[in-house]
C-alpha cells in the first residue's frame, strides 16, 4: 500500500461513524454487505487500498447516509495512492465536505506554524466573519454565518474540559499586525490569543520580524497532526502534515517528510519569543490597536 494513507483513513473514519450512528455492530454490517468481519474492519482502519464505488454506495445505503455524504465518500475512495495527497476543492469530493475537520477531530496534538492568518482554532467571530465575507462575496448572509459558526464550533477541541487537544503554535508577527476587519476587532483578537495562551494545553509563541528566515528558506503555514499512541507506545495512526492552498490542500504522511517539517518547526521555535515574551507582545499589540488615531 504505497502512497498517502490519508484518503483511506478518512474514508474508514467516516464509515465507522456512520455505522455507529446507525446502531450497527461490525458483525451485523459485514453480514449485510456479505463481507467478512475482517474485511469491514480493515476498511474502517484504512487498510484496504482499493474499494469499489458500488460497495461504498451500498454501505452508505445501509447506514442511511445523506446523498451528498455518500458522494464525498465515493470521492475519497477514488483518490490515488500518491506519495502526497493533493485534495483539490470540489474535485471528486463536494466542496462543502471538509476532509481536514475529520482529521483535526481525531488528533491528540496539533503543531501549527502560521505566517498568514490567525489559526482558525483561535480566531474571534469578527475576525472569521471578515475573512469569510471577503472570501465569499456572493454568499448569502445566512451561509456566511453558518461558516463562521462552524469554525467557532471547532474551537471546542481546545477549550473542552475532557481531553482537549494539545496545541503548540507559532504565529509570525506579521499575522498579528495585519488589520482584519477593524482596529477594534484586532484588539479583541489579541485579547483572545492572550486568553488562549493561558490554557494548560496551549503553547503559543510569536516569531518576530527580527528572526528573518530561521530555516534559511521561505516556508508557508503548516500543521502537523499527531493521533496519540497505543498501550505499547506505537502511534495509533501515522502523523500527517497539512498545508492549505487557495484551490486545495496538501496532506503528507510520508515519515521522512513529516520529520522534515518537525525539524523546521523546532528551528522556527528556537528563533521565536518564549511564551512569556510572546504574551507581552500580544498585550502591547492590543494596546497599540486600541489607541485612537
């Protein structure tokens, strides 16, 4: 099974959730498909590299999946086993089916470097609304609000009381100085980042302008997702590097590539302000944005 395992793992994850929601055991669902128990279990674990469209559609029928979701899962099943999976938005998989959110929900740790925007997990509603409104000028107000609320809902991954995801994040200073919406909106955003930085599961640092390019080369935003370990200390799933583009997203799970991004993050981290200095920087910026001009 050469190539990226991300499409297969996401397909298996969604099928497992659908089966559970339908109240079916693995044994019952396998019997309805005329499959063996092991076959369906391997599909749900992302260990089968080729599944027929007809089989995905039949599973979706058995589980009572919505037509749009069934279409998305067929699209996942069709993805080639490329070493790095480029998911073009709206290509094979409907645009409103967010592949990344499923990965994020399953992750135990997120390591984020952001040089463009405040990470979605820490955006205020006003910050998000400005981005969505500008980025989707033809959408109706209700659709814009829906998208804003979906992003805000994702933030419960960080703030929930039970098993919150661990987030280690570095934000470039340029991100913090961009005015998104208004100066007052940026005051709110800085304060929200300060509050987030105090959470026990969040480590937030700022990379100052003075740091230049710590890696020796320009590097764009990326997120490393880790999924925890089993009782023997082995990873439950391979780690994944996620990079979002304008027309799609790149998912990389080749171990050597993931480690390369890990090294890059550690290099950037070494050049970033420590947590306390970063928090002071955020406070200074909040005051700066709050001044009358």
